[in-house]
């Protein structure tokens, strides 16, 4: 009796494995690489995934300039751009931003600050970030910038709080600014003690002013420094 049950279970297992294998083979033969009909006309300007059946929701590949045009027309972009403009406009009155100034924006993200300063009439504005966003922002590590010492008149960052190595970040930012130039650093809203801590990282600059500001609804502290001498050669 036990032997007959054992034989029955073995046959049942074999039958189940056979049915499963045939089902998988059938599904494999019936599923195409792509669900786009084989006789469909070629559309080289569209990118289709190889393993999707939702061919009614294809995404067109937009050129960079069209993507930027769409991005720059959004309300979020326009509002943030205006916020930066409000931040930078007083610097023109102080003579720190002129039409011929060379400006560097570190950790510039999508480039709001680059566009804002350019819109103020500054002709030479360079934005850098770990991930480029052409045409406003190029790829470069803010901790290791590919520029000569004192190559810029003004440097700015709104992301100093996010620096992996703040002392190195500050040293590179300061190295970029010529003697007599200026650096503007934005950090989360803080008190006098925290401002002094930030200023201490800029060893060849002195504090010009610090004040609380609003950037896109966020309360922040702006720290404006003037470079007094060139950093020692490394």
C-alpha cells in the first residue's frame, strides 16, 4: 500500500513539473520583446522600453533646450528665480556685482542663481555642481575646483550646510576669489556663534556683514565676506 502511494505521488509530481514547464514555455513563446506591432512604422525620435506592453504611453525624447524652456516657465522656477534676484540686487548697490564681474556659483543645482545673476546684467557667470544642468551649470566638484586661484570677483553658495567637508569647501571657494573680491554664503538661519564658526573656515577673508533673509520661503542667514589676501600656494 505504501509503495503504491509513493508511486502515485512521484507520478503526480512529475505531471505537475511537466505542466509548469509547458506553461512557462508557452508564455515565453507568446511574449514578444516589445508590444509594438512588428509592422508599425519606425519612429527613431521615440525611445521605447524593451519590456513594456503599455505602448500607448510612450515618452518622447525632448531636446535639452525644449526641456529647459518647459522647466523655466514653471511657477516654481519663476518664484525661486525672483527670490534669488531679491537676494542679489542689494549687492549691485554695494558695487560687488557689476556687469563685468566674474562670478562663480558653487553647488548651483539647476542654476536658479546663475540665471538670476545673469539677468541682473552680469555677463560672466559660472555655475558648478556634481551633476551638470546645461547650459547653466557645469559638472565640477566644489571641493576640488578646476580653476586658477583668484579667477573670480565674486563667489556664492546656498548649500554650504550640505558640504561633506566644510573646511575644504570653504578653502576652495575662498581660493577662487581674488583679493578685494567677495564671497556670499547662505546657511540655515543661525545666531552669532554659528556665524563665527562659518567665518573661521575662511582664513583669508573677513566678515563684511551677516543678516537673516528669506529664500523661497525658507529662513536663512547670509554671510558676506571680503577676501583680504590670496591663499598660500599649495
